[in-house]
C-alpha cells in the first residue's frame, strides 16, 4: 500500500472462498479457491448473461462473503419457434421460458 500510518498499511480484504454454483451468472477465473478480488479476477458473465455495466466480484468486509454485481440475463424479442413448445408464453429469456420441449411430430 502506498499509504501507511505509523506502520499500519492498507491491505486488501479477504473473503470466504466461493462455493460451486454460488454465482451461476458469473465466470470467476480464480475458481472456488480465491479469497480476494485480485485473486478471483478476471470475472465475466456466464453464457446467457451480459455485463451491465461490468461484471464484478466485491469483498466489502474482511472475513466476509463475496457479492457479485453486473451480470444481467439476456432478453430477446418474444418469438414463436416452430416445432418447439415452451411452458411459459410469451417468453423473453432463458429463465422465463420454463420447460422447452419438442412439438407434435418432433423428438429430441
């Protein structure tokens, strides 16, 4: 740290390690073993999500838990897709479509 006061220097907070699936909307390069923002970076949005404005992992309290911010689910124009049935209509995102299955006369 560039600033010290009587021998006390600023240190980056450390947080509890991440658990698998804790932030499914995010891809954390440091995996589940990182304990600091620096050690976890870079952070990106998972498939089906986009940064708004930027994907970030935060450790606001030393010894606390990480929080994640900035990844938003992609939203598409509602459309009827031939040969597919969704349990929720209309749907505009992966999570709002519910169960997707093949239409009559089609199989997976």
